[in-house]
């Protein structure tokens, strides 16, 4: 798993490439918590290169959402590939998260 990060105004955009599985989700969680502790409260997760998400990865999404909610922040998702979109549909993540088909849409949300 690779994480690419950059800022667009006050929004942190994270591009995740590869697999977010039981092993890599711990590193991913630590990185996201570090960003939040450093004041990042508007986060877009660009999933265009994300190939797989395990239950551990889903858990991290909810943990981070709760941390951000406590700080009046938010995490949103963009650019899901068909496999990740199918997973999000199965676990009904659209009930709890905002999901955008394009990164520009997600940026405009903030």
C-alpha cells in the first residue's frame, strides 16, 4: 500500500494505492491519526488506485470518521473503482459516508 498526500486549500487529499488489508490497515490508521492530530479535519480519500479493502480497512474508515466528528471534521471518498464500489454497496457505507464519483466533486463538497 502506498499513500500519496497533498493539500488543496484546507483539504487533505489522500491517494491510496494497492491493498488496504489486515496488515496495511494498521499503518494506514497510524498515518491518518497523525494527520488528524496535526490539525487536518477535512480529508478526501481518493480511491481510484485502491484495489482491495478488508474488514480491517473498513474499521479504520469508521474510527477516523468518529475522530473527525469529534473535531467537527469529515472524511469523504472519491473515485471508487468498481470492486471497491461493490464492497461499499454491500456494507452500505453510503449510509454513513459521502461518496463521490469524481475527486473534483468531493473537493467542491467542502
